[in-house]
C-alpha cells in the first residue's frame, strides 16, 4: 500500500477549494458548498497508526508534491505532513482546509511571547490598518480589558474607513454555550446579545462604517471551539494561544504570518463559520497578489514600533501619536516593556541609573502581572545579579525566505469519547514523537491526554530526549474530572514510575517558572501561569497554535495549528521561550516528579498532590466545566 494513497494525492492536486466555490455563489452556506465539492460526510476510520508504512525516499518525494513549496522540505517535515495527509482518505476536510491549500509557504516577521495585553495590542494594530475585512476567531470572549482593546480598535477602524469613504466587513466568532446549539451549533448572535454586558461589542451605531456579524459556535456536548486566530485583508494571519479575556498572568504566544499559507487560514475561517455570511467577505472574489519582496524588522509597518534590535526608543510615542486616537489611550499608556527596556539598557551602559538591576526586575514583575493591580501582592523571588538583559517579549524574526508551512487542525467532536486521534492535529503530534531522531520539546499548560503520555514514554524508551515545560497546579479541578487524564503532578509522577532508571534521564520535566521567580508558583494562586502551546522536534520542525496536550484538545475541541519547517524560526522561538521565563533554570523536577529547592532540598509549600484529585478539586472542576461551556472562563 502506498504511503500516500492515490485518492489523497488527487484530492491535494485538485483545483477545487471552498473559497473559490463560495466566491462563485456567496449567498450559499459554506457547509453546502463543502458538501457539493467533496461529496461525502466524514466517516469514522479505523485508527491510523503513525509509522506503519515506513515511508521511503520515493514516498517522501511524493509527499513533497502535495504542497506548493518553493523547495523540497526536510524529510522530518515531509514525514509528519505525510502522516497528516493520510487522514484525508477518510475525511477530505479533516483539516478544516480544502486539501489543495493544506501546505505551502509563508514568512513570519514577528512572534510575541508575553502576557495577553501585548498580544491584543498587536491585534489592535492590525485591525486599525485593515482595508476591507477582518475575520477574528477566539474561543472565550469576555467583556474585559483585553476585549476592550479589540472593540476600541474596531471603533478606530470605522473612523478610518469613513475617512477613506469605504466600508469594512468584520466577522467575529467565539464559543459561548447556548441551548440552541443542540439543534444548530452555529448561532448568529443578535445585536442585543453581543452588545450586552457579557460581551460588550460595539453597537452598529458606534461603528457606522463597519458591517459586523457575530457567530457563536459550539458542538454539543464537548466540541468546544478552541481556535484563536485572525485573518486581515486576506494578507495577514495571526495565530495565538490566548483567549480574549483578562487572564493577565498567563504567559502566551502569538505569531504573525504572511504569504501563500494565509489562503489556508482564510479557507479555514470560512469553513468554521459554516453558515451564510451576511454580508459576504468583500475579498472573497479577489485572490491576493503575492508580494515581490516580504518586509521585516524596521521595514515592516506592524513590526517597526516593536523593533528593540534597532533601539526604537520612541516606540511608545509612535504608537500613541500615530496609531491610536484619544479613545484608545488605555492601550498606549500601558508601559511598552520593549521601549522602556531599551532606555533602561542605555542608562545601564552610561552608568546613570542607581539600582538598575532592581528597577529592571520591578519592571519585569509589573509586565508579567499584566500592567494591572490584580496581583498587588505578587513579589519577585529572583536573587539579585541574575541576568535580566535578555527579557524581550517581542521576538523580531530575522529576514528570511518563505519556508514550508502546513495547517494541522482538528474539527470539534462533541461525543463523550477519548480514543479518536484520526485528525491532522493529533497525527502531527504523534508523528513528531515517532520520527524524532534526537529531541522533542513541548510547552503546554496541561499534559495528560493518554495518547501523548504513551508517545512520550515510547520516545524516551527508544533514546529520544523529551523536554516538557508544564504548569504546576494548572486547572487541577478540571483535569481531575473523570476521563480527563489527571493533573500534571499526577501524570508526571506516574510517568517516572513507568520508566527504567537509565531512561529517566531522558525525560526532563520542568514546572513553569516566571522570569522574575526562582521557584515555580502553583497556578491556583493566579500569579504566574503559562498558556503557551508549542512543540519543537529536532530543533527545526515546529508545531504551534491552539492545542493543549490534554484530553479536551486531543479528543474534542476544534483547534488550529501550524507545522513549520525552519531551523532559524524554531531557534528564535526557543531562544524567546528561554529569555522570557526561568523554567530551564529553576523549574526542573526530580525523577520522582517532585520539585525540590536546589539549595536546601525543600519541596514547595503549595505543591499539588501526586496521588489523584481530592473531592473538593473535582467539585471545583465541575463548576469550572459549566462556566467553560457558558463562555465565562472556567478552565
């Protein structure tokens, strides 16, 4: 049997896409279009076993033909992407992208590894510059400061569109559970509801030059819409880990993407919306023109104000004066760390700032607390003298040629079932473990899905180094619920018991430790959490996006992720991860899964149990589960 069946090969080389078909008939529902194109409902397949075909060089050459790449991707990328393609045999739209758009190329001028306000400011920057359309997708939308950044940007966008004499179409999609979703998972939200106190989007009268439509999507029972991304003018895609809410102590990750792969994001956005768009997206009939040259660093309009490498000390003034009007002062008045950081470094070099290290640490603590007074008692524990010079929330990527990128998503699955991995996201993760030759790195808030635990142990047993950066105490109540897999503490301790002594050295587990801390902080304190979702295999293939390594993301939620083939970007991501936290310095747990102070051997006072959840934790988890479905936070 061929590694890539002819049916899949032909699908990927077909000319039909949901985007192109909808452009011919924009008054149809996307779901109807997709049905006509691909002619069958998805059928459940026998479990796909990663690696069962042992792809040959010829097989990988065939995989390389299944994407619009500029040059042949690495074997590792092709091995992972090839396994993903096999899911199409059972469901042509398993990836929530028309098959021919699944993989191409792109560039990444900017990533952000920081708290939510930094990411939402970049969202706002892109929104106010939109010319024709914005598609904004988030799992949780709560009336919050984070949401206000977006809504104020929409008001400014309307003002700019009016000044230009045109209109902009904006689609916003979120998941706020509604009983009506039992018979129709996609609910178009009425104005009275989306302008209410829970959501607080602008009333149409406040944004007269924007046509706003809002969709609430949830697949009962457990099929959460967990995707978080934005597509602007069919030219820019942003994918990130954070929801639109005030979880300001969360360390998050975002990447800004341009190039042909944005078409896959666009197609995914249309399919996620599913129903008829009123009005249609104006660029639906106007495919983007590929730029002759991609811009980076100070030449890129969205990046220039963040470029710490060229010491733009006027970055804050640039934003305040040129980007945001008076109505958005709450955005620009928050300290932009990078601008202050550059000034701080200059003071240090000139010897003008007394107590510079302590002042610098104070700025970092303020930044990691989300620029708020929500954590007034959070105190840094870092001993004086530890290097703080590398803390840089904005990762300005070096100029680079377009590199291979593939979408590895999963559609939502509402059934109460915990074995299905027949989707591109899960298969990509499993293939990353299977085909790794040296190392797998993962950062995730929760780590407990049965499939990822098994894959980790199997990789370690065949000599692969697996490094896990995970949270201590994150969502212990929810993860203690039946079928969820257990808390991080329980899972880690159990994994070590299942390994031989010589194998334990290859499993390196760390509790997330913030940049201003010298020891992990239990997430239940709501002081320092990490919500990043990242996998890097052998230092050159990365999977980044929305999916956690927990049972909910593996088996139920709709997710969006990118698979990239770039050693340079993976290194810049890895450097950014290390620069903006101290997990690699202070977070390592012992081979029994317990963290101990390297100085005196003491354990954490707020360490969670390694023996299973308490009745109280389970009860709290049930309450949080209800909140989560209602779109009110929870876990």
